[in-house]
C-alpha cells in the first residue's frame, strides 16, 4: 500500500468542467468504478514529507509529477478522448498527455476511511496535488474543510 499525507485544499474549479466517464462509458473500467461521478474533485495537497517511501528511493525531491513515469501502477487508464472538455491533448513530446491514470484509494481522516479514486492526467500541471473523485460530493457528504489533514492510501 502506498500512503500519501497532506491536507485538503481548494482548487481553481476547472475539474468541474471536465466530464469524467462512468463505468458504462468505458471499456476497461473495474467493476467498482462508479456509474456516474460527481462533477469536480477534492484536492489533497501533498506535504513535502508526505510521500510514500518509493519516492525517496529516486533522485531529487519527491514530486507528484513522478506519477507520470509509472512509479505506482494504476488500476486503469482513461483515454484522453473519453473525457468531455479535456483541454489536455497529446503532443509529439508527450503522447499520453491528457490520458488519466486512476488508482483505487481510501481517504483517511482521523478514524474515518472513505472509498474514493485518485485521478491524475498525464501532463497535468496542478502541482503537488492529488485529485480525488467519487460518486458523491466529498466535501459535503463528509463535511471536509480546507486545511484538514488526511492520508490517501492507494489500494491495489
């Protein structure tokens, strides 16, 4: 299990414009991928010391961008053209740009664990943030607030 530590933070709201396809719209989605996802994402800003040990085995400071190198295998990928409103498009230098890696996860807050998914598009420039998606609006359903310390556990 890979554990990231950080805190909930506000984003710029652009993920609400991105349509993430549900289970029936994808060929390779696992059975527990939601039929419909709530628009938007919950941002978890990873602290500089909040990376799994696999990141410290690499040269340089840990970075979310390292996920683009496949350091942690994902559950599945969503092709860039399966999204609605995906502004990230493949380029000659980055042929997977805009395609999303998706990891089955739990969001751990104090003694509560919430099933969710982490979605990261190759080439995304959101910084040291992991975007968490679910079939529910996580902030409302679980009364989550900016600054709340959390752990994201990638489940294999």
